[in-house]
């Protein structure tokens, strides 16, 4: 496994691109959470404890949930891009970033295949949604763990790598609990899913903010901005 390149030695163009991508990713996480909070207010009929976040994608304001799925895709790809521009020499980081991209793409696909909320007929679109969501969740769970371990050799993130590893490992707990519910009625699948998503989004936010800070703070990178 190669040693990752730091912002101090990386060419100016990748540093600037990484800074911008990381900023977009961090803003994306904040906007995602705002939209999620707005949906909770607009759709009180969707239980935060007993229903998946995806249930917002069926019924009133479904377009907001679809927008959030696409936003989750964009912010995840932006974060992966920032990581790759600064750590392209590391095989572990490439694998982790690839899994992050798979999670992002899967999130985007969910916007086009609404799920089947409790009490509604089972549809083929709902089946696709469930399979894609499962694959995407597994990809981000494994990807963030792989990346957190790789960040121990990543100059910009070595200081927060222990925190990131804890976040990524703790996120596995609600994911396992979610799988154990089998999405049965009145289970806590909504709570477990939201806990998992919150931890992964927090992981992405910490990474994005640190990468933006490290890239933008480099005098040469700032001087090279158009």
C-alpha cells in the first residue's frame, strides 16, 4: 500500500479541487439534515421511530425526499473525490473511496424507486429500493471503516482518524439492529436507520471539514485559485 500524498506536497490544482469538493460535501450534509428536519415537520404521519426515512418518498412532499437522495449521492461523491485527490497513492483509500462512491450512486438510484411504506401494496419498485438500499448501506459501513483505518497514514486526517474509526464502528450497531427488525410493523427500524445515517453523515462531515481546512489553509493552494 502506497503512502498517501499530503496537501503540502500535492500539486496546487488537486489541492484546490479537493478543497472545493470537500466544501461542497460539508454543505451538502448540512442541507441534507435541514431537509430531513423539514420533512419531519411536514410529514408528522411518518413515525421517526417506526418508519424508514425512505417512507417520505411516497405521498405528500415526496419530491423533497427524492431531492435528498440525489443530494446524498452528490455529497458522497464529492467527499470521495476530495479523498482521492489527496490520497491517490494509497490502495486502501482507493478501495474505501470506491465503496463511498457505490453508496452515493446507490443513494441516487433510490430517488427513482420509491419504497413500500407499511400498509401499502408490495411493488417491484419497492423491492428494487430495498435491495439497493441494503447494498448502499453495506458499502458505506465497510467503506468508512476501511477509510478510517487508512487515514492513520493520511497527514490531513491522522489527528481525527481515531474519532472517525469510532464513528464508523459504532454505526455498525444500529445497522445490525436494523437488520434484526426484519422491518416488521411497530419495530424500531426507523430509529435504527436514522441513527445509522446520522453517524455516517457525521463521519462525512468531519472528513469534509478537515480536508477543506487542510487544503484551503495551504498558502500556495490559495494563491493558485483563479
